[in-house]
């Protein structure tokens, strides 16, 4: 048996006993799985969205997707890792989560933990790094070193995905990066992450970009896409590309036709959810991100350590994520 934290009824974080600690069976690794001793986790928007809206089917559901830890055991077909290896990963939304003492994960989704980061700090990087990497190199179709003379607008630059997307774009491509932020602390943060310019998303973004004198070819819409969509269509170059990760209620998709724009969603769980032939791409990109963190090319986006993983601290981390005021990533140490 092991300890875990989960929820029994979907609803707001303010509800009584919304998160509970409970005992459950120790998971057993399948042929391609690692059994990981979880030493650090982080909280992402997906955690609070699932908790608020997805009713568990049978007993408490364990949330948590990002994790860093030590491999305890491996499945019969595992070739990339062995017991004792330190790893980090973002898991699979169709399986139990990482808010537990032990966790099983397909080795094709797992990277080597950055040696320069502790477990909690390392746990803050996988989900957002995968999402940002896939936006740049899958959705937008860029290759390393490309983009000179073109620009990328990152809407919601101070969040977890925006923080690492700014860095990846600046370090691995030639793009000029414009990030949106509205407060003094978020503006300072996105500049720290490497943004060339900052604009205020509390104002119409097409007017902000016109004043800046830049019409980007690429837009990564990470939050409030529905609110900013009309402005985004106005400000982007013809034959540009909009990639988004949030869940707008509705969009006037016909509005992108006159400019012949491309449009795509990024969902980093798609590869694991559908067991795609290229699942190993996430293993490879996490190893690359790990190396870039260790050599100083990338910096940690962790901005808040919430203490050890327990019900009270996890609840506080969910509240911070839901507040709309979180900057970068929030992490916790593993269950004690």
C-alpha cells in the first residue's frame, strides 16, 4: 500500500474535503513502465481543470502530472532506464497521477532529470517544456535556427508554458519574441525569461502591436484566446499561424480565411492518450531540455515552492493556480 492525495467529487477548491489523503494499492509497472519513487511534483492548469469538472468513476482520483523522482523498478520491456536512475516527466492524463508516493509511467514519456536541479525544481519543467517545444516545432513547424526576421507573440507570457516558450524561442530559433503581461511583476518576469518586447494584454492587442510596429507571423495564445481572438486575427501577418492551448467557448474560425492563416491546438497528452508511434519524441525532447538546463542555456521557471506534498499545501497550490496571479511554476516536495 502507499499514500496518495486525490479528490472524490468534482467541484471548487473551496469545497470541504475537496482533496483527501488516502491509502491505495501500490501500482505495478507494465512491460514499458517505470515504477518511480516520487520526490517532487508541480501543479498545472490541467490539475485544477480536471478537479473542477471531471467526476471520478471509482473512488478518489489521483491528480498530478509533472513529477521527478528515482526509478524503483522497471517493466520487462524497458530499455532506456534502470533502478536508481533519476528522472522527470509529465505523465499521461488517462492514468493515475503523481500526487502519490509511487507512480508508474511509460518510459517513452520520461527524461533524465537535470543534474543541476533538485527534485522539486525539476518537477516544475516537464509539462510546460513539452507543451512549448511542441508549439514551436510541431504546431508552428519551425526548425532549430529558423525564424530570423520573423516574430512570435506569446499571449500570457508569465505563466508556466509562456515562461519556457519565451526561452526556447530565444535560445533555439532566430525569432523576435513579444510577450504579453500587465503587472509590474509579470512584466519583469517575462523580460527575465528573455522576451525582447512586452505588451499589455489588458489593452487591445492589435493596438499594442501597432504601437510597437511589429506584425508577428506566429502567435502562441496560451490564455483567454476567446477574448483576444479578434485582435489576434488583426495583428498577425497574412499566412501566419495561431497555436493555442486553452479551451475557448467559441471562435469565429471563418475570420482567419482572408489572411489564409493556419490554426492549431497543442495538447501535450495527445501522444500518450492515443499511443502514437512517435511517443518517444517526448523522451527525446525532455533529455534535450535537461541538457539545456544543465549547461545554462535554459533557466528554471519555478517561482514558488509550496512545501511538502500534503492536503493543505496542495490545496494552497491549487488556489494559487486558480487565482490567475501565479507566475512561472509552483512545485512541492514528495509525500512524506
